[in-house]
């Protein structure tokens, strides 16, 4: 079974302020490249990034430009799904570029749960289901029909869970979140940058 990845990187980051959130420094790389670099190490059939007007380069990814980020997360997913359909894969992993601490090991655990076209597996902190999430081909139509800025959240309520720590699943939304992430990557924290 072949699996593609969509990395969502076109959000407007309203809660972050006026700066380009994904370009914000975090350790050795900009915030957005942490997830991209991790996904680039995995044996995926294709990698797509749905990016807004920000000018990060995405090595190892086919870039899909979202000219209407104000249309919400669902629009980014639909753009990515059009590319996924063209690639002919049987499943898609959807990840967020503002989740810098998700490990390749966690993604491998998600991918290991692939069980055919009906697969629906989400990450969880033990309380909430969230991306990264794996969708078999039976879910492709539902992903393309999403609307608004909530993304695939309503679909994930039905998902099998793969639990990781809340720190690993940290989603950077605000300036306070990036400060916390920088503390987590500082040499004093023992985390690698």
C-alpha cells in the first residue's frame, strides 16, 4: 500500500501576530521546517506541502500554492487531496507544519496501523484526537467535502488513537507557544535543536 503525506502550511496564523509563524526561528531551522524535515525521512510515496504566500523552501516536497488561505483549513486539505488523487496512493497522512516535535517514530506507529481503505488513525494526547492523522482511500471523498477552518476534526472523532505525549504533539499557535517550544529545544532542556 502506498501512502502520501500532505503537510499543511498555509494558515493565516492570526493568533501568532503579524510575523510569519512558520518562518520563526526554532533551534537550527524555521518552525515550519521541523515537520517537513522529519517527514522527508520516511518512506512515503509522495510528499505535498500546501503553502501560503510565505517564502519558505520545502525540500523533498511538491509545493501546492494556496492563494486563498482565508478560505480555511478545509480549502488547504482539498488542494492537497487533489494532488493525492493524482498520485494514485491508497492512503494519506495529514500533518501540520506548526507541530515541530512530532517524531518519525510516532508517524511510523500511525503508518503501521494502516489496514486498508477504511483506515482512520489519529494522534492523541490521551484526551483529544488530532493530527497527524492517517486516512485510507474510503475517507478521501469526505476530506474533499470539508468546509471552513476546522479541518478534519469532526472525522477524527471516529479514529483509532495512537497516543503521544502532549509535548510531542505541541501545536504552535501563539507567541507564548513558540517561547515554550524554544525552552523545550534549549540546551538546558536536554532536547535536541
